[in-house]
C-alpha cells in the first residue's frame, strides 16, 4: 500500500462522495476483475454509510457485482481522465484485456479480496445490499460501505484539500460525451 493512503473512518466516508464525483466501479468474481466508469453514484446514508450506483444491464461489471455481492467505488483524479473515459467506453464483454489496455493497475487495500484501482484519491469498499426490484427495474444498486481509504495528499483530517493539492488531484465531473469538469474553487460560508 502506498504510504500516503490512509483509512477513513466510516462516519466520514460519505464525504468522499458528497461532492458528486464521477467514479470508477470495480468488482471481482471467480478470478475476473472488472472496472467501469459511473457518473451516477451518490451517497445515501451516514451510519452505517451507504451509497447508490446505477449499473446498466449491458455492463460486465454489473455481473461481477451481482455474482460476488461486493464492489469498490473509487474516486479517479484529473490525471486519470483518459483512463476514466477508456474504462467507460470499452467493455470487458468485448475486450478481455480491457483493464491493461485502459491503463488500469490494481492494488490491495486491507485484507479484502477486491480490485482497487491504483492512482485514485479515495476508495470505498462496499457490500451489496441486494434489492432485486430496484436492480432489475432501475439498474439501481445499493452498497453498504464496509471500509474506506483516501490519499492524504488530497483528503485528510476528514475533508478534501483540493484547494491546496496539485490540480492533477482534482475530481472529475462528467456531463456527457467525454466532456468533464474538474472540481472548482472552494466556497465557504462566512
Ligand atoms: C464518464 C462516464 C460515466 C459513465 N457513467 C455510467 C453510469 O453511471 N452507469 C452506467 O451503467 N454506465 C456508465 N457509463 C458507461 C460504462 O462505464 C460503460 O458501459 C462501460 O463500458 C462498462 O464496462 P464493462 O462492460 O467492462 O463493465 C459511463 C461511461 C463514462 C465514460
């Protein structure tokens, strides 16, 4: 594990998603690792922390999530814009070598058997809370966050420090068609 990656307490885990970043969803099942991009991910609850993510039926990653009952939501950085676009435009269903050709490297965090994408700013390991109706009707998946980590170069003391970090650490916010915004300036109420 990189020295700058630190655990985030579960009561602060919602803060890793509150700013609405485009994320990477990853899962592992029966020796197969998948990673896809998802703009439609959202915090859902504080304690225990929960989140939602929309996983379309065409995605290979969804099958790995359904099969294993667990997944990772991670926050990619501006430096990973191309990687994010690539894993969001190619499917493991068509390209078994998708991860390598998209520039994905995996790392291990804790003792969890999950594929964590290296180079991200934050990682939320989730247990699938099975809600078959929501999954089938709305492609909506709910996860309980069971562990979280962040890179202290951009998230420490329970909050993001985008304003002090190198711009390459900014979170990505996808609009459509490969058009992203990087997170902007901090605005604090008086
Ligand atoms: C920026 C971006 C955001 C995306 N957001 C979502 C999303 O929220 N939900 C979804 O099902 N697919 C989303 N996609 C599409 C999937 O990432 C895409 O279908 C991917 O190829 C699935 O990969 P897989 O089949 O290997 O799992 C997004 C794609 C991009 C580029």
